[in-house]
């Protein structure tokens, strides 16, 4: 079963001032990590350092229908 993930990945100051909120669909945390690691537009300083922790803390909503895995929307700074 896939879930809608709402990932908050703000990288705290003083490491960075970058971050955002990402909505994606994935089967599990590992697939979510792979999808976000491959997303070139999200290669911000410090992003991968906290990525798995932020995925584990993400709000997750189980989906009834079968949707394709992937990033739906990303608000980034």
C-alpha cells in the first residue's frame, strides 16, 4: 500500500537556510528516500544529511487507490 508523504526538510541555521516542504507518493520510507535522493532540483546543501530522519518524521496518509510513486509537489527555498 502506498502513502502520501508530507516531508518537512528545513535545514536549520547555521548549517543552511535552505529547505521546504515536499509532497510525494511512495510505498515505504526507503522508496521515499530513493525518490528524493534522485531529484536533482532538491540537491541543496545539507539536504541528504537529515533526509531519512525527516522522512521518518513525515506525516503519512495511506492511499486507497494505486498511484504512481513520485514527487508530486515541492516548495523549496
